[in-house]
């Protein structure tokens, strides 16, 4: 039987998550879509595309109505992003200025693209102690895409997963340190990037059968653990997994997350990215949908 303290802690956590979801439903994605960094960083990505796309101007490639974009950016310049309470589980919210001190969102800090954003090197500073961190964003970079809006749901789903005491203690999951919904959607993982992704070594002849079995066993154990806790995740590809010298893995990105699943559950999919089970592309997923990732 749950104790009163445990029930109060669970209620506090769920209220925090629902407060964020409620605000997002009121705001929509526009306060995040209409930020000037979406133009500057989006154009930076466009400039890396092959010719002739890379030679196109921001007016030609990034948007059809640039004057309207600038006007909307001015409208949301002083937007109030505050939400109470600001703590979900053990993870605290950080302001945009605090997030900007952890990473500068410049090319040298960028590690790679994710399903819905980017991954950056970061630094956590606590008093006189500093340690490496990973920052992940949910991006609304230009050009605008119809699939951007559900990123609000995906952001909330991942925070709920990584602050759920039933599911966030597995050694193969990254640990959430901070999250940010002020001006930019991002999370900070308390982890050092190993500099090696599973996708980097998967095709290597040096990555032998024993190494492959160790990775597969860890993934199977993670999914089994999550299933036992009523959580399903989707589309965990080799580029979503860090691997260290001892062939230990950390999963840092997911195609989807659902924290309220049982054997009979079929839930409409709001976010579809990457490769998934057939039912995902029919608009539903179940607890066993992530079996297709193994």
C-alpha cells in the first residue's frame, strides 16, 4: 500500500507535468516557432546542404513570408514562459540564460541531429565543480514544417519518462539534470558524451559478435524493464545510443514515449518519426510495438 508521503510526492510530480502540458495547449508552438534563432540556425543548416540549395538565400529557402516572420518574432519577444511549479520529480527547470551558459548552440558544440532537434556538448557548473553534460533540443528551425507542432507533446513525454521513479533508474538510460521551456525547448543530461555512437561502430569488422550480443542484451533488458513499468518507447536507432569503451550503452533519444501502457493498450500516435512497427504508421501503438527495434 502506498504511503501518504509517496502519494503526495506522486501527486506533486503529476501536477507539475500536467501544468506544463496545459500551458503548452494554451500557447501552441508559436512562441517557440517565432524566435530569431530559428532563422539564424536554420540558415546555418541550409548553408551546409549540397549545391544549389546551399546557394539559395534565406528568403528563397527558409520562408515565403519573411516580413510576417519578423513581425511574429517581435510579438513573442517578451512572451511570458513562466509555469508553476517548475520542478518535475528531481529535475529542475532552468531559464534560457542558464541554458545558454551550459552550451552556446554553435557549430563546434553540436554533436549531431536527433529525431526532432539536435544534440550539443555542454557543461554543468555547481560551485567550483564542473563536469561535462549533454544538451538536447526540440527544434523549430526554419523552414517551417507541418510536423513541428507535436514536438511539445514529445518534450513532455520524455520529461515524464526520465522523472518517473518507476522507470528512470535503469543504467542504460541517460539521467535528466535540467529541462527548459523558456524560449527554447531543451533538456540537460547529466552525462558525458562518449564520442562514439553505436552507428559509428555497427558496421566495423572490429565490432565483433560478443560486442553485438552485449549491446542487444542491454537493449532487451532496458525494454523489458520499461515494459514492467508500463512504459513503451519507439524507434531507438543506432544513432540514438552512446557506447563506451566497455561496450556499455546509454539511450538518449526516442521516436515516441508513452508512460501509461499495458498489454491491452492501443494509443493514438501524435508523433511519428523514423522506422517503427506497422501499427505505428497506422496511427496506433501498443506495449509490444518497440519489439520491432531489436
